[in-house]
């Protein structure tokens, strides 16, 4: 939300500032006798101001549109890369999409309780079902049905290192991923 709206606000402010400066400068210049008294010079000046403002507005609108699109994409990319690098997170966010997990490869530390927040960013119903029964004696999972736009929070904790599969019960075998449990 914030990254998408900030460029727009900044651009709107920029446009407002430019309009104000041009208006201010116009007011000053029109008090100069040569512009105030001779109709042609004044008209030429006003036409110039109008042209500059129009170009500025067009440029800024283009910037807003481009930044809006780019910003959205980079926000998603950042979410995909969250925060499962080399660390040992105690909280992980996973997006549920149509039909994939983002990210689909998670890493957690053995013995550490990790809170997983899944958010359904798709249009279909999804869930996250961690298939740890063989290793841990039980599975972990989000709410059975996570509706579009909704979140579900659950905790996982593993007592052994290894690799554990997870899935969306509605979209196997497409919507799957793995949790690597490290030392
Ligand atoms: Cu699904």
C-alpha cells in the first residue's frame, strides 16, 4: 500500500509545487510594464506557461503510472524473497496464489517454534498443509479453508533436521513446497 501510494503523493506534491511556482512567477512577471501593458507579450507568456504546465502534467502522470506498476512488482518480489535467506526466522510469511506458494522453499531451525502467516493473494481457496506426520508424528496446517484475501496464522516446530513437504490440499500436485529443517 505504502510503496504504491508514495510516488503518487510525491508526484502530486511535485505537480502542485510546480503549479504554485509558475503561478507565483507569472504574477510577478505580469506586474512588469512590458508584459502588463502589451497584449501580445502577455499572451505569449501565458501560452508558454500553459505549455510548460501541460508537459509537466503529462510527464508526471506517466511517471505515476510507471512507478505504480513497477512498485507493485518490486513489492511482490520482496515478499517472495522474505526472510528465509540464511537466518533462522521465528516468523515467516507465505503468500498463497493461484496455484503456488511464494516462497515455496522455507528454512527453519530445528527445535525453534516458527509462526507461519499465510495470506491468500489468489482468487481460489487455498491452505498450507505441512506433511510432517512421518517425522514428527503429526502434521501442521493453516486453517482448512483460507479464502481469497484472508490470512491464517499457525505455528510449526520440528525436532529433527531434514526436509518436509507441504502442500495446498486443493491444488496438489501443482501447489507444493518444502521446509528445510537445519541444525
Ligand atoms: Cu491451493
